[in-house]
C-alpha cells in the first residue's frame, strides 16, 4: 500500500491454479469517494506522519 494525498494505491497478484494464469492488479482508492459509502471515517489525522515506503 502506498499513501498519497487524497488516496492510496494497492497491488494484488491473482493466480488461477488450473491454468497458471497470473494477473497483476493495481488499484487507486480515492478516500473522498470511500467516505461517501462507508460508516468509517477515512479522513484520518491531518497531523499524522505517512508510513515509510
């Protein structure tokens, strides 16, 4: 997970066992949009430091 102002990115690897097909998925998550659908507040602490890469 990498954090950016207003969101974060995640990376996933999916492998199908029968054929061995591998997919790499990278997704960007906008926290403003997530807040519209979630009961959890994702705005966070504005004074908190971002995690190290």
